[in-house]
């Protein structure tokens, strides 16, 4: 299928792109950074989802809204408005089969930076709105809300032994997910799932059962 993934140059987005490529899909990635992915079925577009001109990409069947920033002063512009901009252009159309949003467990707990929490909470609400509108095409719209993930974005706490110990004390399963694990959830929601829509799946090793934010 024809897949479009935002924020595809590193972290969760890169893992998602590689998973879809592994399964034989045609993938286009959009990111402000260049991509190190070299694959005959991968096309990269360097652009800011919040403000740059977007390319014409017809017939997108799977859309994964992953592009995101944290505590940047642009969290709402990129995480929420950027995802809305991408989805309105590529997702709400007759060829679409599924839209997946990468939100955050903090959308449920509120335990994060204020603008980041607002952006991800809005993303979950918008996901449900999209589900209602693309149902006429037989398409699904869902979100996956990771807790802590072992990516560069979380390096400030992963590399601090004291903060890491505090985080693990607040995490029942005593671990974080990998980007590859979240990519598996995205793939399931986008391809395997055909009947669940307008739902948010929290994958956080149990941390949302508690609400102490450590940074």
C-alpha cells in the first residue's frame, strides 16, 4: 500500500518507516531532517509539517502522523496543527484505508510539559473527529499513546541515573518501550486492524496508572 509517514528521519518515525518497508509497502517520509533510509521503495521529502509547502502525493492509503517536538515553544504548531494540516491534505480522501496518530500517555495523565500535553490531548480528540469523517470510505482512525520510549528525545532523563531511578520507581513494569515496539503497534492499527476506530491505545508499561512527572 501507499504509506505516508511524518517525522520519519529518526526515533519512532524511522522505526515505523522501516517496518512498513520490511512488509513491502511503498513509503514516503516527511521530516525537517534528511533521512538515512536507503530503500528502493522509500521517498523522502524535507519539510516542516507546520508551515512548509507540502508536495502533491495522490492516493495515500495509510497515513501515520508521527512528527512531533517537545517543550519547544512550537509543540501545538507542530504536534497538533501540523498533524491536522497533513491529515486534511492527505488523509481525508476516498483512497484512505487508515490514519494513525502517535500521541502520548501524557494526553491521559496530564503529566508533562503544559504545551506538549495540550498538543497531544488535542491530537487524540482530533483523531476521533477524523474517524467520523473517513468512516464513509471504510477507513479507520486511531492513535497510539506511548509512555516513555528509548529515543534521543528522552536522552536528558535516560542519561541521568538519579532521574532514571525515579522514573523506574513510577513505572510498574520497570522498563520503557523501544521505538521498534511502538512501530509494531502502529503497523497493527494501520494494517491488521479493520474494525476498531476512534480509539486511543496507551502503551506505557503501566506508568499512566501513576502521575508523577520526572524530568
